[in-house]
C-alpha cells in the first residue's frame, strides 16, 4: 500500500511540474477553498463545477455519434481512402514547438504604494473618464435642445463621473440588483456611500450618460457609441500593460444572469429582461486569468468587420478566433479552443503564423472538414477507460480518448506519442495522451476562474446594448486590475481579496476617506 501511495504521489508531482505556471491560479482571487490546490487537473465526471466545460461537449458529442455519425460521419469528414490520400496516417511521430522565450506578467512595475485606483486606471485612465464627461454633457445639451430644457440638470464634472462609476461598480461587490437600492432603506441600502451623491443627481447622470454623443459618418455600426472606449481598452489589455503566458484560451466567458436573481424573481420580472443581443469572446492567459483581448459580436445588424453577416457558426467562430489572435503571429503561443472553434483549416492557418493549438472536437459543434470519418465514429468493440488512438497529418494529430464516453481532440502543439495522466480523487489515475492532460489542466483553471469571475459582475442591467457591453467590459477591466495588483509589490503590503479590492476601488472612485491600501 505504501508503494502504491508513493507511486501515485510521484505521478501527481510529475504532472504538476509540467504546469508550474498555473500556481497563481489556485489563489488568484484570494479566497480559495481548502481543496483549491489538491487537484489542478480536469475531471470528466461530475465531481466538481470545473468539469462542466468539457462535459457538455462530450455529452453532446456522444448523442450525435449515436445518430448522424453512423450514417457517414459529420459534414465535411472524409472517408478512409480519401484520408490516406490527404496524408492521414496511423504512424505517429514526435513534434516540437519552438520555445517561448517571453516571461509573462505585468510589463509596467507598479510601486508598493499604488492604490486600487492606480491599477484600475491602467485600463480606464483619466482621459477616458474625461471623455465620458465631455460626451455626457454634449448629449445632455443635444437632448434638451430637441425635447426641452431640463431645469434639474447641470454639467457633470470629472469627480462626479468617477463617483457615478463607483456607484454602479458597487453593485458587483454588494450584489444588489438595482443600483438605486443604494439610497433605499431596504436590505441593499448602503448609507456609507449614499451620502456622496443624491439619488436625484445620480439618476440625472444615468439618464444622459454617453461615451459617444453623436453618430459620425464613419460610425454607423451598432457599437459606435462605445467603439472608442473598446479600442482604448483593447490597447491597454495588450502587450503594453501585460504579457501573457505561452498558453492561452479562446472562449466565451460566463456572462449569464445571476442564478440567485433568476430563482427569486417573478415571471413578470423575467419577461421584462431583454435577451442579450451580443456575444463576447475573449483570449485569456491560462496562467493568471488575465483577459488579453476581447471581441464583441452583435447578433443582429451590420458589424464593422462583416462578421454579423456570417450565418454559418463554424465560419463565424473561425473569424472571431482570427480577430482575437491577430497580434500573436510569430510568438509560438499555444491556444486552447472549445468545440465551436476547433477545426483543421483554422489550425493549419495558425500554424503558418507560428501559433499552435489544442482543442476539443464535437461532431455537432465543430467544423469537421478534412477529418477522417473513422476517427469520429465510436468503435463497435467496448473500450477500456483511458484507452486512446491517434492519427497524424503533418504536425497535426487527431486523438480519440475514452473516459466514460469518447472525447476527441485536435492538436498541433503536443506530440501524440507522449503520455499524460488525469488524476481523480475517486478513480485514481487515468492514462491519456499529453494533449488531453494539457487541455484538462488549463481549461480547469479557466472554468474555476469563470466560476469566481461571475460573482463580481456589475449587476446594473441597462436595456441598451452598448451600455450592457460597457459595464461588462468595465467588469473585465476591474478583474484584470486585480490580477495586476496580485502580481505587484503593493499586494505584499496589504493582501486584499477580490471582494476587498472591489470595495476599496469603490471608495477611491467616490473619493471617500480612509482609502490607503496600507491601512
């Protein structure tokens, strides 16, 4: 028994050593549970919430495989004869991705005395806030010229605009559904900040708040009212502020409604909620959770890049992936993708740019063009847990791995000959190809990040799409600011949790006393 225990420990430590860059993930929000460091690896059973990312794809895949795949495979897949002509072979060979020489982390070294506001303003600087002031005042003037004067209005100042941002941001910390409840006498009231501005004044600013007051001849698409802010945010998320690790993931972060609200609200309130008219895609550093790039896709209307006109989802998702990775060429990055993005054509195009990929395949959600049908159909003979088979074409491997169901992966970043392991508390170790282990380890962190990230959304829910996007991206900026703070000298002085960081930021935006991080 002692030898078995030592062997399992050795296997776990060897696997962990391959993912030393994920150490920050266990504690990135400063509020990890007791089990946060026990098992950094992905599990394909329902033991934890982190499994949901891959379980859904696997379940969907199995359901389809019992139907369409038995009748010739998914659309675009090729026969065994055609696969051989195209270069697919059972003969496997090692591949090597060029080393990644960059170090990840903040590029700008912040002083130990830096405040929460200082980190937030790396992404939303004073000039961005001043632009909000100018545009809001311009819109108020324009509105009143058209609909009549508003005697209760006076031009907003920069200090008031920061306070306005602080009030709305406070809904992410105290989880109140309506920002106006701050001034109420109910459960979500917050007298400590309510005295900074009257409710009437806040509502006036909320009524006229704008990023772009006038439509320009060059800004006719649906996000023109927020595009300058998005462009500024993209630039600050980029390599001028933070350098991501070699491994990154493309995905849609969790931005659904608060489950507590959904279970407690009335049917009438639910009907009043408008369905979201956009989707948000991100490129995210798997070592820290830092979101390096965002892409907002409007589900209706014309987009500036023509993506809104694409009806074919795999084609749309492939174009989104290219947009998110347009600055990665030549860096030897490794990108993990979900079923909706994973495709042979995209991976081959990325490989020419020295961008390498590893992704989960689904016969329903993925573009299976050029993939062998024989690898996408379940074998008739029963398989043992952990059993796998692979085929290669050039540097690209198609892997089928069994673990209470068939999971298929496409990769040009990991050798199919190298072995890994999935370690679970109940089932022990499950052998798998190294690509599966790598995908599991990194995606489990992103799932863990999303679980906690969703707790810190700004809960203010405006009806206008551009405002929904604005507050969502502000939420991302605050989370990125916290990651920068966690990796700075300021964190060594005062170790704020994510909730404490949010509270301090609100107080600093409102210019309340007692805001120093050293206190």
